[in-house]
């Protein structure tokens, strides 16, 4: 599946399904956090793979889940 297909699939998932998926990767999210993070899916770009995740995007994630959890995710998965 390509990146756009994966993002489309994530958008179709319920909040509960997204929470369960995140938990499989060791990321615990509340329903409120999932709802706040969901609009950021529209900002994910294929260019992240080559240029890295832009600071403004990271700051948006930090404002939702906090800097410590964001840092752990970035270190573990990116």
C-alpha cells in the first residue's frame, strides 16, 4: 500500500480503531488526542520520507500529546 492509501485507510478508521492501532506500537492515546491528531493526517506528505518531519508539524503533535511522548515516538519510529 502506498502512503496515500495508508493515510486514506487511517482516515476511515474509527477513533477506537486508531487507538488500538497506536497501542500496538506502544503509543497510548486518548479518544480526545485521536480526534485532535486526525486533522494532521491531511498534512502528512511523501516528502517527509526524504526531508524528515518538519518542525511546525512536530510542534503541532507536541501541543496535542506533549513533548516527551512526541520525542519518544520520533526516536522510536522516525
